[in-house]
């Protein structure tokens, strides 16, 4: 039966897309439907048809999924953040585990991979887990100053000072700032006219140390914050407040932060721990947003690396050295490579902070640094760890890695599709997937993290100890 626009059909939702839309198949033809969850049986109306897939609008849910729950957040549907909050957490974990397994099978060709996958490592409490928030500030239709998050695929602010996945202290911080802005008649930024002063409020919280940073992102100078001493005093009175800063961003851009930061009160950084490793975190630093689950992820990467204390390890796409320093606790020598100079500056600072002398960092492209150093020194790594961005590893780098023949490659991934693609290349050049772990770092979203252990296939690959 050929489908037509506006036609109403019955559909069972079988899966989610990366964007959190429900996916069902009508006589084998995939249809994407917002506001549905896995297990819903619904009446839908066709809105758009492509050659191999289409979109539909939810008309009515005829039978609720047994895994559907009422989202505790009152703005869950409007907000662009928690796209699957209406699905039970147990089912979310199942979906994410299946997402990794299906990508490894479909894209990588790893049939039977489930046998090598550990059960998913979920959160004990999947609420208030984020240590960083960036709240846009603007006006509602009545002209009131608001802060919150953007609705999905828009720049319309959904007011929310009490996000259920952010640190609880953020509510107090935002209410102090909003009161101050209203009382002093300080206008928020308007991206259409490029006028107004306050663009965003950035918060960072050290979950282990209890230290707090607040950074106001301004379309102007800090001197334009009238009576700022009052604001600073109120924020500084919050227990744990360590750093109050401003960031200047006068550009017409979607980028939240500019390059320039100034301190209004306290230090220009906070500190926190992942496991036993201590980190300094500034407003511009990249740092994992869920430190509890990051510890789980990095501990699994460390376990998969199988270090005994005599190994040479390369950590590629190393960022501020979070994984490098974790590995350095058990390795003889760690080399980290990252293209962003500011990240390497942070990495070197964190190395000194932890008094480690067995880590060396390089600024540059991993696909250029690694072969050059290998050719210069002739030192073969025992283990290579990669933690690339969503687009995955550069293919040249993958070939370089396999030519160096490390005993193990540990691949940390934030995108199961590119993970599967890259593992297929590695396994085509002499490696074999030994184990896979999926870690949920972003509860109520569709994002997932995973770590894969690949061993050099000598014809008799031994299990990791």
C-alpha cells in the first residue's frame, strides 16, 4: 500500500533515533514520530515522505508503552535537553546498550558482538548529575527577563531555573542573577538586534570538592554591570562559591563563550577529582560533565589497557589530559596528543598539580605527531588509547596505529556509528574486539559512551586479565 501525505495509519514504535524521535515501520517503511516512546501503539498522520523513510505526526496513542513514564520535569516536552525522559530509566539503558550493539553489527559487521558486551553501566541516581550548565538569558513575550534552555532546534528560551539533571545549587544562582538584572534594569542579549548585555550564565560545580564557579557571558564590558558588588556579595554567600567571573563575547555568533575572561571575585578556576586524580577547571576548560560516570568510563578504559607498570602508552585526542593522567597511575610512560593548544596547557597544569613525571604532551594532529615520533625514536607503544570527537578517528591515524602494532588499542567513543566504522578498519588490519562496555553518562538523552578493547590478533588472542 502506497503511503500519502496526511494519511492516518496505525504504527507500533520499535526504536528511537539519535534525536529522540520514535521510529516505527509501516509494511517495512521507516517513519519517525515525535512524542512517542518504544512500545507505544499509536495513530499517526503522515507529514513528509522521502524515498526511503518518512515523518508522521502523533494523532493519538492507542496503547501506552509499558515503559512510558510521566516526566518529572514540567518542561520536558518543550525543552531540547532530555529527549527521552518519558521512557523508564531501565528501558533507556536497554535502548543505549542495543544502540551500540546494533551499530557494531550493522556498520562494523561484527555479528554476535553481544557475547563480548558487558551489561550497561548505568547511574545509581540519574538526576542532578551534570557539573556544568550554560543558561541562555533573554526576554519572554511579556518582556520579562528569563533564563533556561533552548527548545529543540530553536533559539526560543524555555524558562527553567530548576533543571532536574543540573546541580541543585544552580536554582539559587539563577534566581539571584535574575533578581539582580531586573532590579538594575540590565537587559539580556538579543541575538537579532545584537543589543543587550547578558548572553549566558555558565556554572561549574566540583561534585567532590564542593567548589562552585559562576561566569556571566557579556556582550560588553564588566563595567556595564551596574552595582555589580551587590551581585558578587550575594553569589559569594552561597556555600562553596569559589570563583565569580565574566566572559566577553561581542561576536554575532552561536558560540557561547568568547576568548577573554576576567575574575570578579575569588579564583579563576575550581578544582575537582575523577577518582584520585585532581583537575583545575576554568570557564573555558573541557571537562566531562558527569564525573561519577566518567570515573566508571575511565576505570574501564584503564582495565582494558591491562597495564602492569612497564608499558608505554599513547593517548590520542587527549583533551586536558583526563584519561592520560588516569593511565599514568599504572603506566611507565604516557604520551598525550591534542590539536587544541589551550587544552594541552590545561593538561600540563593538571600534570604538575598531581606531581606526575611520566606524562608528556604534544600539540598537533595525532595523525602527524604519532608517526613522526615513532620514526624519530623507534619506540613502539604497548597500548594506544583514543577518545575522538563524534566524527571518529582520522583514517590516516587508524592506519598509522595498526602499523605500529601495539598489543592493545582501547577506543573510547561518544558515537556508536563512528566507533563501529573505525573498529571495522582496525579489525581489517590485524586487531580483534575483545570486550565492549557501554556507560550511560547522559541519562534521559539519546547520547551514550562506550569503550572497546581491541587486541592484536596473533592467532591466539588471550583474554584480558
